[in-house]
């Protein structure tokens, strides 16, 4: 996911949230977000930040990763997903940031 706020004439606050509620019964399946600009892995399904008006780089490059651990103890729940669809929503929210 690439966020480009270079055309904005204001500071921009952003929030990216992956709704992983469909995974409640599948502890071996999870999301993480990697900030490709800093190579920082966030082992959560959300991230947020601010791109300030005076920043020289007003872009953010994020990678959304789905990890599915293949562990024997979850074989039964994994088998129940054959030919099934797990649906996820990714919400991206942006707003003008005026400071604290």
C-alpha cells in the first residue's frame, strides 16, 4: 500500500486498520504490517502516523502481510477452510492534521 500525500497543502494524519475479526477462531492465521521505508515490522493489524506539511518526503510505503502458520495442532481448523472464503476489510482513514 502506497500513501502519497505530496499533493496535499496541509499535514495529513493517517490510520490503516485491518479488520481481522474473521480470524478469531484461527490463531495460526494473522496479519502484520511492514513499513517498507524503515523495514520495521509491526506485529499488529494497524498502524497510524502523520505526514507533516514541511516533511520533504510525504509518502509512506506499507506492506500488508497475511501469515498462515502450518502447525499440526491447527490441522482440523485449517481443513474446515477448504473451499471457504475468509473476508477481511482494510480501512484507510485520512484527515487534515492541525496539531495538538
